[in-house]
């Protein structure tokens, strides 16, 4: 008899995040329950008993007394006190060359039933990392406990700073201006405290108003935010190299570390983003908050940035959200994984969110898409302007979420009868006057000093931010030694797309 397809697939794939093999020749191994905990706390997986490893190969060796082992496993698993929460398990029995293997498919537990730990000891919580089961560290257990609570972090009352000094007046005014522009009909003259109470950002306890975590995170004063969050809300880095390149000595061209509220953080981020954007702009639409001549991709960037600001785990005081602008794309990294199944992130319908009050607050002023539509809009519009689809990773183990917006354009190459390659980009880059001057100045391969001299520039930082970085981000210029960005032999030259763009602009 041959191995059945499911077992054959597991044997070929080997032990990794989704499969664990144990011999079980002398009975049920105690470590089997550590695997149950690890799979239930992470992404689920399959525990297979009766399989041994020979070098790099796995083979069915058979379970001694398979009926007893199966009964022992299921009875102990459902016994009071062994496992902290019920776990959904489906069992399968396989026969191969007269030997029996038992497979138990263990589902991931929902956040409200994590952590899954053993013997009544929360310290015996396990996570699946790579091909092994590892005891969870205290901070990893704390993250699961925060996510387990039915009372969301952003709805809890905040008492560390008095109500008179907890809010930043300009941020609250900015928010209300946009709220009333987006939602006409509400009382514009309503006092701030009544407005906040009506929308759930102030709660009344023992006759006194108390701000919630959401209100301080959104509109808090510097003192309020620092007492609520002992770490920055956002770290923004503008980098002069690719996402897969070796880090050069100069780690970033510019950096913003924001310790203020979400509204102020967005304003600072927007100013930096527009400064580094290659296309000049006139102004911002007061209602949609988009540039009136908004460059392609701004709506996608705003959605990704808003997701970062409103969905992060603000109760995690050891990590901060990061946005990194590489030459080949933008990376958004967030402390806090998505509650939903990552395979369904792009499906329609509302998703459970970590900070519902913060999320709704920004949706009310049109700063982000309606629930369940944002990621699909990002994919559709990013591809429409010629870029590859955004990438996402929902890291259950480290409880983090990462997205990446690739900025390498898809380019088709046509060959004329004279065998001369002609580059035809899907979307012709829109260049600033500075980038146009740079493209016109490059002849062959040039040193940085000669290039700056030809442009009449002496400020190297100004050259990088206004000329080199925008051109590089659009794939118009490249280094001759990309693996050695600081080499004395480094030269700069036009790419095929750069030659094409220069010809189109002449």
C-alpha cells in the first residue's frame, strides 16, 4: 500500500511551521502537548505520530499500539487542567507498508482563547518558530493577554493627566474642522468636551469626565501622549539604497521620530512625504486631504500609513511602528498582527480591529477607506499605475504586520527592425525640474563630484534629497557598483528608462 496523499505531502515538506513529526514507538511522547500549545498559539499545524527522521528524509516507522496512543492523546487533551483552552483537533489514521501513522490537525485558537498553556502554568506557553516548539517569553505572553481582552486598549479610561491639560487644542481643532466638512449637519459650535463625549472619546465615571486611550492617542497633548505611551508612535526613515541591498555606512538620508499624537504625527509624515515627492504640488484639498494634483499612488500611501497608525498595538511599549522609504519601495512595519486570518485579508467584509475607536475616528473624516476595502483598493490602484502588487506578511509568532509597496515599474522592451531596443514603460515617470536637470547632465558614467559640479551644486544632502533620491526611486538612474555604494570607484549612469524619459522630455 502506498502512502496516502496528505501524509506523502507532509513527509516531502518535512518539519517546518506547519508540521511536527514524532516517533511514538513506546507510547505517547510528553512533548506532543507542547506542539499542541505551539500550533494553537500560532497558525495551527499537523502533529504526526509514527514518523522518524533518517538524515534529511522522513519515513513512516509506525506507532506502537496506535489505538491506545490515540485514546491517550485525546483523553489527556480534553482532561481538566492539561490545556488551558479547548483546541479544535481533527484526527487522521494512515497505513503505510503495514505500519500506522496518526496525524492530528490542530487549528489556531482565536485571540480570545490565547495563550494556550499547559498544566495550569502560563509559563508553559509555547510558540511555533520554524521547525520547532519554543517556550514563549514573558513579553510574548503579555501581547497575547492584551489581545485576549474584550475591553479594547483604546476604550479604557486614562487618568494620569488632568482633563485640563490632556488635549492638544490645535490637533482637536484640526480634527473637528475636517469632521464637520465631511459630516455636515452637526453642531459646529458645540464645546470640545461635549463633542468628545458624544463620540465616545470622553467617558463619565463618578460624575467626572475621563479621556479614553483613543482620545489621547488621537488628540493628546505632549504630556498626555508621553504619559500614555513611553515610546514613539512612528519612526520614518528615508534610505538611499534598496530593500535587499547591504546597509551602507550612511544609514539614512533623513529621519523623523514622532512622539506626538496621531494627528500631529500624520501632519509631520505628510510634510516629509510631500517634500520627498518628485512632483511639485499646489495645495491640499481641505475635505479629502489629497493633493489637488495628487501624484499617482498618494491614496495608497495614505491608506498604508493610516493602517499603521490606527492598527498598531499601543500597549506594546518595547517596539515602535516604522516606515522605511527604500529606492525600490516603501516598507510599513507595525507592532501587532492582524486579528483576522491573513488568507482573507483581501476578502470583502468588516474585519475585527485592535483599536476600533481610533479606526472609526479616522474613518469619520475620510482619512482611510471603509472597513474591509482598504487593502483591495491599495492592490488595485498600485497595480494600475504600473507597480507590482503590494506585499503583506502577518507574523503570528512575533505579533507584527508588515506591508511593502514595490516601486519598480514594469517595463516592456520592444525590438525594432534595426535591433535597437526601445523602452516603453506602462506609465511615463513625471519628473521634477531638478530630476530633469540631473537626467540632462549625466553623460555615460560619472563620479558624484563631477555630477554635482556639472549641476553647480555643493550641498551633498540637497543633491541627494532633491536630485538623486527622486530619480533613483523612479528607476531613472543607477549605480555602477550597487553592492558597494560608498566605493571610491562608484559611478552613476542613466538606466534605459532614464534614457527614455530624457528623450521624451526634450
